[in-house]
C-alpha cells in the first residue's frame, strides 16, 4: 500500500486525512502539537473552564466540526502527536518524539505546516512583554492566560481587532489597538474584500464592538519604539496626524499578518517564487497543491488563506494525490474546491493591501535596533555588511557575515525584515536580494538525536 | 495573568530554587510568566527575554531542567516536582 504521510494537524491536515481515509488509505498524520486543531482551532489544555463560544465566536461550529471529524478518524489513521519533523531527505522524514529520534519513509507527502506571525523589528521589541499577535491568542485559548493586564495590540492585521476583542471579553484592559495602515487604504481595498462579504462583515462587527467598549482604535500610526527598561512599559507612536504619543501598557501583541512555514517544503524539494503582494518568497504549487514529485502543500503553509481555505486546500491536495496514484477523483467536487480556495486566497490578497506590511518603516529603523532576536544582530550591522566595499547583496551571504538568521529560529522572525534591510541598504529591488535558504534541523534538536542517524 | 480559571490537579514545581504552584495542563511558559516577567537571559549580552511567539517557532523560551536537559517552555507541560533553571549554568552546577 502507498505510504502517505501528512505533516501538520490543523484544518488542512485533518481534512486531507479524512479524504485519504474515505479512499481506503491509512495515512500517517504527524503533528508537532499534542492536540489537533492547529493554532486557530487549538484545543484548550485540560481542566480549563473556557467558554469556546466567547473565544471562537462565529467559528465555534467549525471548530467543533473539525474536532469531531478528527475523533472519527483517529482510529483509522496512524496518528503521531507531539512529534517534530526536523528534516526531510531522500523521501524520508526525520522526527523527534519525546527526545527519541526516528525516521518515516514516504511515497507521497502532504505538508500542512501552517504559518507564524510576520514581524517588523522595532526599537526594544525584544523586551519581555512583547509577544506575537498569534501567540497572544494561543496562550489565551491554550492556557487561559493573558499576555499582560494592560495591552496594546500593534501592527497591521485583521486579527488585531479579533484578538483585542477576545482579550476584552476575557477581562483584559486594552490600552489601544494601533494599526499602521491608514483607514483610507482599508476603504480602497474594500472592493476586493467584498468577495468574501461574510468575513468583511465580521471585521466591521469587531471594530464596532471595540468602539462601543470605549477602546481606542488608531489607524495609520507609525510605531516608534517599545518603551521600558527590563520589560514593556509603553508603546511610542506617531499618529496619523503626526503627533507623538506614549501609550502606557505592560504588554504588546505585535504582528503584520501571517507568513507561511515553508522550511519542510523547501527541504522536500518545493521551488519558490517571489510574491510582490505579500513581498515574500512563496512555494510554487498548481491549483491543487502539487509542489513537486509526490509533494503536496496545503493550508496556510502553501498560501495564506485562513482556516476555511486550509480545509478546502487540504481536501484538494488529498484528491490530487489520489488522482496521481491512479484513482480518478470526482471532477465536480474538485472544481468546487478550487473555486473556494481561489476565492479565499484572493480575499487574502485584498487583506494584504488593507493591512499592509510597513515597508516604509525599514529605512527609518535606527542602526541600534535588533533585527535578529536569536543572535542579537542589529540593523546597523546588516547595513554595515552590505555597504562595506564589495559587500554582499544577497541575504544568505549577509547571514554568513552577520549571523542574522543563523540562530535557533532559523530566520523565521528576522527573515522578512532582513530581505527589506538588505534591499534598502544596497538600493536593489527586494526580489533580487534572494531569500534565506533552509537548513535541517528546522527546529533545535539535541545533538544525540542527530548523532543517532549515523549508521 | 490568568484570565480563565483552571480546575485541575495542583502541582508544585521549583523555579530557580523557589517553589511555585501550578496546575496539571499548565505549560511551563505559562507558569514562568505567572511568576515573573523574564524567562531567561540572552546568551549574547544577557538581555532579559520572556518568549515571543508562544507557539514553538521563535525558540526564545528555552530553559533548563534539574538534570541539565534543555526544554522549550511554551511547548513543555509542567509536571509535578519539576526543577527549572532559567540560567543553564546554574542547572549544570546543580547536576
């Protein structure tokens, strides 16, 4: 029987597994987390008196459906929770579970590795109390904890409003929601966003609810710095009218939308192209998620699309795999799924304009600002390397000289900013400075785990 | 801070020599943050850090256990009698 492995237990992975099970296969589902659901449909840790209706809102039904779908599948698949895939080589996955290294060979691989927050460095952004926006939601859903008692939601993302509202309902005091994209840009993107009117309506609802709760929403602001010595004490911004303001707080939820986790896709042989809308290098796939021989990508790790697109693209990838292994698939269902995924991903492109990555902030970053939080590499060190005589204009060479992107997170959080800083320093278009190459292990593993691999 | 109560089995762990209360299901990072503002100090220059992504991606919340093993606090559950050192050298000194 064909050995099919799915990596990732979010909506894309679970849905892909269900299609394969319906076709009579028994896929292996490898999940780094202990529970399925991914980040968005994350199950709370046990004994937490969590009201999911409050937290999930209109998505509570989908959350429940995904978890009951998985419950019906669990015995019919080979489920491997709490298992990290840290490398891919010659159609073998290298894993680590409970400190023990292992390998999983595959005939076909579906990667649904999700996304993380995209971050722009800011003076003092490494202070305790600054967390990613996604992380602020995760610790609430998973642990029932808030990142602080008075919080600024900062960056540009539709999730700023949602997260702020979840925190407000959970008893947090919200100092402000500060969105760097001007409201005029949001209005201009409205036509694209109308393609998914339900999501657009939800966004407007969140905004209204925050407004009624008396929470200031500041659009078109420029963040200047995080204030504080040993931990966050405030956020300094310049508002849309050019006035500098200090917003006191003890925590900041920070993010500029999401960035696909593509490390395993790259190791498995996916090719990448530069996407000018997101200003990121994204894996190349066909409409069904084919990314190479026996390699399929789905969910946010293929292209940011949200939970509904993740489910549909997971199903598509599984259908594509089955078709490639000689099993005809229902064409009308494929057409429907392609249409749905296409529509939802186009909507995300509209969102990328309404909640923009703040390119213009790069030139204003002070040299002292830390770009790489793992290795404490500053923006000035990167600029200095690029501007040195015969200095590199390619991010991997800049990484080799400065160590930016070489730390434990492997450039997940500094990578997008590094591209912008290098392009800005040498005056090249961003697509020409390249992208950070992935190396295994994609996450830290103990040395003995790597050593066990040697014959 | 805790927003939603947890009604689970109470347990006790030790952070840098101080006993703290936790509940079964708590992540190590949640316990650390409920009991202090910094989780560790950066190897390069010693700046205080408290994690960042809270989902196992940024690798900025690694701490050491009593036996010297290093763990990522956000994806590790607190278990009874766990000994946690935020400074790896102290963990080594107590082997």
